[in-house]
């Protein structure tokens, strides 16, 4: 959610906007390396500690980013560090979510459920356009409120994570018709 706001915030609060594209390009380039390392690391870490510890850390980090990012908006190096931590959060989510989704929803339905996670990227892009054009410009809501809202959403995700059980509940899944024995149902 935050990654689409960085350039807007940076341009709005820095006097040296002539270098803004350069700084944001550096941050974007570094983000590829950060995501590469994060995705491999989180995949390995998931095998050792499971979903909850990783997701708890990631959402806690996301909350911190939401609070700190606006405060360091005019300190370029600190702002870029916030950007990199945000891309670390994104890389973690995309690398860790497939396994618990398959564990929870099974081999047949898990990929369908995970596709909802992947749809979030384009939807957030559209939401970002709405945020910039309507909330910032028309309603005059500041960036710090938007970032704080993102932190609150991360807190909500943490609360949900605490109630999430990563074990497959075969009895409940069978009762709801989610277990498929043998070949998956054929579409007609």
C-alpha cells in the first residue's frame, strides 16, 4: 500500500525536486535486490519457523514504516531506507503466503485463494490513483493520515494473524465441501 505513495510524498516535501527522479530510481533499483534477498530468506525462514513469526514481524515492520516514513520525508537517505523496508515487506508477503494458503485451503482450492492475494497489486494501484486525486487533492487529507491508516491496517492484520491457525481443519473443510478426494471436479 505504501510503495505507491513514496514519490508523491517526496516531491511534496523536498526542495531539491530536480533530483527526485534520480533518488526514486535508485530506491526502485535497490528494491529489486532487497526483494530478491527477502524472498529467498523468507522462504528458507518459513521452513524453520512457520508463518506466524514471519508475518508478525513483517506487519510490525509495516506499522513502523507507516509511522516513521512521513517523519523522515525530507531526509533522503532515511526515506530511501523506509522505501527499502517497504519492499522487504512486499517481498516477504509474496514469498510466504503460498504455503499457508495451500495448507489452509488444500491443493485444489489453495491456488484459487492465493490468486486473490495477487489481484491486490493492481487494485492497490487503482486505489493509489483515487488517494492522490480525491483524498489528497480534493479532501485535503494529509499523507501522514494515509500512512497512519496503513499502519492501522497492519495492526488489524496482526490481530487476525493471532487468531489464524495454520493447521488444516479437515473436518470443517469436508463439511463445507472444500475437500476433494481423487481428481478435482471438472468444469462443465
